[in-house]
C-alpha cells in the first residue's frame, strides 16, 4: 500500500494537470476574444490589470486561503502570462 505522502503527491499531480488544462482553456478563450498583444506595454498592462483584480479580491477578503473566484483570477493571470510569451517573445525569428 502506498504511503499517505505518495497519495498526496498523486492528488497534487492531478490538480496540477487540471490547473494546466484550465490555463490552456483560458488562453484559447482569450485568443478567440482578443487580438494578439501589440507591444510589451500592452502585454504588461493586461497582466497588471489581472493582478490588480486579484489584489482587490484579496484586500476585500477575510479568508486565509484563496476561494474559487481568486483561483479563477489566478488562472487568468497565468493565461495572460502565457499569452505574453506567445505573442511577444522573439526567439530570433
């Protein structure tokens, strides 16, 4: 029988996969709604707006851990970070 620690690692692996899938879905949703970032400043502005929205939720909350709304906002932040890289990183092309 696996140890409790091994089981917890398994659960975390599933959770990470679900989070990565949610981030992937959010990237695709955003791509369907909005054009590519046109500049580093625009990408930064979008990321900052998303982080500010999460910060507003945190300041208004009395919780110790994130709730579902905060999780959703953090997924949007991660998705916009992926989008920033995809749209604006120049690999010497």
